[in-house]
């Protein structure tokens, strides 16, 4: 009896955070021709999918790379294992099931709530911007803010995790309101998780009111 195919994952890497459609690629080698390779996705209750046929994308049926693209939105968010079953062309076909690769599927955007500036407040000088950003599955990668009006949009202001954790924390930055004209503005947040989901929202409206500089020459 000949040996079973040698079968190992290239992508995704173990513990990868995934959203949307993603590529699965495996290196499969055999002295006999590899006739087919099938992907299966499991969760903690068993098979989440049936066999998903993979295609030879490069190399040969003796030493090649097999892949398929899978739409993760067809599954619920959660923790999954990926497994590949490769079969060769021996008289008595040999099969090899790869070691499992564990991934996190997360297609849900982070939950965002503004703390300050309070909606409909009036601001001047240096203004603190703070928001609660929560993502319990793949966690929060970063948060940025922009100050926006019909005629103005500042560059994105990178926020720091001020308290809590990357799964449930408070992110803040400061903005010098004197760098824009007085008027009504929105705070826009872009909160991104480790699966690449972006939550882009206007989370607060406020008024900037800075006193005009006194340019009158002093009396002597």
C-alpha cells in the first residue's frame, strides 16, 4: 500500500480573524496523482458545512497547491476548525485529513457609543473625544475620529485605548477646535476590528464656539 498524500495548510493561518469571503489554500504532495481535495468547516457541534471541492491552482497533481474561496457570511459568527481531505489515485486510494486550523469568523461590526462630546453641546479650545467601542469576538483593532461639517472634514485623528480592554474599552483623543471655524460639526468614528469590519458612524453633533482674537492695539 502506498503512502497517503502529504497535506498542509498555507492559508489561513491558525487563529486568523476572518470576515467576508476568504481564501483557503493547501500544499498537497503525493507520489501518486492527487485526484481531489475537499474542505470541511466544523464548529463545536459538528460539521458546519459538507465537503467543499478545492481546485488545483498551481503546480501539478503530484506537487501542487489547491484552493477554494469561501463566503464566511453563510455561517454564524464564532469559532471554527478547517480540515482538508486529500485523496490520491492509487489502486486502493489513500486519503489524508490535514491537521485542523482554528479560525474566528466575525462579520459583525463593533458596537460604538459616544461618551464626550455630549450631543448638542458647545465646545471651545481643546476638546476631548471619548467613545465606548466593544467587540467581544475578534476584538477592536483601532478607532479613529474625524470632525465633519458640510464644508469641512479633518484628517482622521487616531485614538488611544484609555481604559478597559480591546474587547470592551474606551478610546479617546483630543482635538484643537481653534483649527476650524466656529459652527456645527459632527464627530465621525471609524472603529475597526481584527476581522476587518469597519463601523463608520456620526456619533455626536456639537457646536464649536471660540471667542475671536482681540486684535485691537492697546492705548498708550
